[in-house]
C-alpha cells in the first residue's frame, strides 16, 4: 500500500511540473538542442540583460493526518540546514521495474531548483542515519537570466532546525529528495519547543507553511521511530 501511494505521489510530482512546462513554452523558443535546458523546459535566445520570469503552482496531495503524511513519505528526519545552491535538475525519472507509469525512458526535462544541503540530527522514519548529509530540492529560484517563482516553495535559512517529511528516489543516483508535499512537510524544531517537548510529549512543533493545519508533536515522532 505504501509503495502504491509513493508511486502516485511520484506521478503527481512529474505531471504537475510537466503542466508548468507548457507555461514556459509560451515564453521561450524551443530550438536549441545544445542548451543545458533540453527537453520540454528549454530557454533560448533571450536578449542580454533580459530576465525570463515564470510563476508556477503545482498541485499536491493534502493529508488529513500525520499518520497518512508519514505513510506517504520515505523518510522523516530532523535536520540542520547547512547550505543552498540553485541549479537545473533533470526530473525525468529513469525506468524502474514495478513503478507504474515509469517503465520506459522519459525525455530529459530540466527545471530550476533550490537545493538545500542538510545534516541529519534525528531519524524518525527511513534509512537515513544521524550525521548524514542529505540534499532536498524545491522548484524555484533564479539563475542567470531565468527566474522561477513557486508560490508553494518553503525557503530554508542556514542554521534552521527542522523536521522534514521527504520522498527519496533511491533508484536515481544523485537526485535530491523532495518534500512529501509542499504544505505539510516542514516543521520548525526551535530550542524553546525542544525544551517544552522534553516535559510535555503533546507540545506542538511550529508549522512553517501558513496553510498547514496538521499538528505534529513529540509523541507523533516517537511513534514513528517505534514502528
């Protein structure tokens, strides 16, 4: 059941951003096969100093409970944010035996992403280990003369202490993890919250996204770790 759900999330991830590429095509010529932006998302022949700005909004699955959010995630970890960069990433997943809809090679499809490097502080679910350096990507950012504005992106600040619900594509070497969904997957583990939680298992972590109405507590995290 969990694998089936992750398949669905993966396909939603790809299809939602494929839809965004149509928006991009309205603004860009797609005739430069030597560009690093090959595939559906390709920008060519912008004038010097001209900035191409594209606003996107992908759809996502909203979970009614923390349990379902965790079931739709491969990893749940507490992390410290170390660094960030912006780069073009090919999100066309390679063929993978058993994944519905990913049984043949997909055309390279590059999108601009902010990639965060984070250090794992605690593991509540998944195969990560304390001390691992993990990369997490969110679509958006500006590089050279292209800017992608993603109204669902949650900016991380260096030094942030966060709990993240992630989907990791273990079968794709080098591809960063993504948030399980862009609204419900990021919680702030502030020092004051940590002290309160030490005395009260029902104390709540801070929701980072204003549209997230789920409540995440230390007890929720402890239950994940015990599974």
